[in-house]
C-alpha cells in the first residue's frame, strides 16, 4: 500500500524544482479543494481520470437482530467514478 509520504516521494521523482515540503503542501491543498467542492454540492471532473460527486442517501429504518428498530438518518456521501479512459491494464 502507498501512503501520503510515499506518494509525494514518487511524484517528486517526476517533478523537478519542487521540494518534498512543497509537494506535501500541494497535496494537502488539492485534497482540501476536493473536499470543499464536494461539501458545496459540486461535482469535480478530472479529464482522463474520473469524477467526484456527492450522493444523497435517504433516511432508512432497520430492525436489528434483537428486534430493535434503528433509524439511520439521511446523509450525503462522496462518490468517485473512474472514466473509461483511466482504465489501466493490470495484467
């Protein structure tokens, strides 16, 4: 698995002129911009990669194994879908 530090290190080998610290700031700001945009209810299209969006989940009521009724409140959930052009041959 790759984490934030390893991803930044990998990107640093492909980009000249930016320190690991600068790339870390760019990474954080991209993530924050994506989250802020989704919180505002907007979609994000990244050409050749995919689309971030938010789905609305309705309130649902479930009965547990013990017979109790539990209500799960309505909520918004982030969603990501890869574009077909982003598919990679993993074979």
